[in-house]
C-alpha cells in the first residue's frame, strides 16, 4: 500500500500504520492542485487536513486511490461524490478535537466579557488602561449554542460548570444535558442569549446563516463566537453590528477566505475592531487533539485496508464483517443498478466457490459488498468482478 500523508499529520497516525505493516510517505504542507495531481496518481491512501483540496480534477487522476483520511472534523475540502464514484471511502475524526474546541470557546467567552484581548494588546503597546466599564462576570449570563452536536454538547457542559445558563437550537431533535433548554427558533435563541456560539457544519442551509437580520435579532450588547465554518457568518454584517454597537464583541477562529500557508497575509473586515478576538483556525490545534485525531483516522483507514470495514466513512455505506478463519475476502464497490448481484453470484458459482458469509449495503448510487469465500479462488473471482460493466473497484484482502 502506498500511503501519503500531507500537512504534518501527527506521528500517532504513523504508529498506527506501522503496526499494520504499512509504509507512509509524508509531505510537510499542503500541495497545489497541479502538484497534488502528480503525487496522487500512484497513491492508495491519502491523508490530509483542512488546507488540501481534493477536487474532482484531482480525484479523476487518482487511479489507484482506495481511501481518503481527513485528519480533522470537516470533509468539505473533499469532493465526496467524486471520491465515491472513484471507489474511495472518506474517513474523518468527528470526536477527537471536541474538548479542545469547547475549552477554547469557554476561554473566549471570558475574554470577551472582560475585554481581555484589548487589555493585552494595550499592555504590549505600553498602555496601562485599568477599566471596569463594560466588563462583566459570566456567571448568571446566558450562552446560546447553535448546533448541539459533539462540540456543542461539550460547550454546554462546561458552560453550566461556569454558572452560565444554556440555550440550544438545532434543526435536529436533541436531548438536552443537565439544565440546558431548547429553543424553537434561531431568532428566539439570538434574542435571549448574552453569548452566541456557532457549532454547525458547512451546508447550503448554514451558508451565511448569520447575516444582517440575525445580527439585528441578537440581544443588544451580546457577543458572537464562531469556531465552526467560515461561510456561516457574513463578515460585513458582523462588522456593521460591532461598529453600531448592536453587539459588544466577537471571537472568530474560521473565515470565508483563509490563507493557504502561515506566510500568507490575512485580511478581514473585523480586523482592528475593539473587543474582537481573532485566531487562525486553531480550535482543534492542541497536542492532545492532534494525537487523538491521528489515531482515530489512521485506525479507521487501517481497518478499511485490512478488512474492508467502512464504519465511520462519510461517503460510503457503513458496513463491517468479522472475517471467518480460513476464508478468502473479496471487497467490491459497484454501481447501484439492477442485476449486479445476479452477475456476481454467477461468477462465484462458475468458480464452484461457496460464500461463507457476506454483507451488502447500498446508497442511491453505489453498492458495497464484503464477501468471504471458503475456497481460495478470490483472485480469479476478483478479476471477473472487475471486468463487469457495473464495477467501480474490486480487491482481495489477504
């Protein structure tokens, strides 16, 4: 297996691959599209973080690609449909940086409430400005959490420990933890919260969801925190809300446009405004989170390579099948059209093989089959399956 890891993925991932006898090649940073196309042609597995873009054009050249590992929460940097059509399963780390992001959000709540960012900057400039006007304790205040998933839930737990009241809004029905209370609408949450923190994915529904109307609906003098996705907040509307005093501060960790490297410049309409905390997309950038992410994603990838498990894949049907002793495993990805199983079963029958066990799962476009055979004819069956017009990819696991 040819595994390529980009963007300084934690050494814990290397250790997992090494335990499975897989050799890893690395590149320190992200690659531009042209260079990425050249490197990906012979790659079986590629691991990336948030800067690398696996576009349709890139994936079209990935002739031998089996899987993609996104060593982060988000997968919007990958064309998931193009990867699926190529037969490549995409895995991510939905849990591992949860605590790191949640702790940062609580820290920013305190920073904004006490204007600590401004005081620190002033001290570095040699200004001693001891003030209490506009500075508050967070105890007894209300934090509104938009998106009550893994991170939102952790933020709620920590916020209650700080003595904050917690409101949540989510388009899906969620079970509140502790004394958390759900709101029926986003507008209800915005109007009742002293702090609003966003924890939603990048979708068509969330793009620009915080705009002029939402800023106007926020409680006068409240604060906005976004550590989710940059496209969620309309920056010009946020800047106007800060300038006209509708909101008293903001903390942003993500932006609609982000520099590709640490050496690139950064521009935003809220830069230089008072009580605005800006961080360079570091919500999950802790040693603990990166180590856990490395292990989580690499483990999923290794299980897929060695046994075909797609549990945790974001673009494939999720299936797993324990392998029987002495069996021979074939993995098949095919177009989800009528007649595929008939053709596959005929191939197995023609080779006088017996199916020890199998599992098939489908989505609207593909089917994914794990088949264990009693006879050692997997290579021949794999060859004949690969010749079917409905085949996307077929391989033997030994």
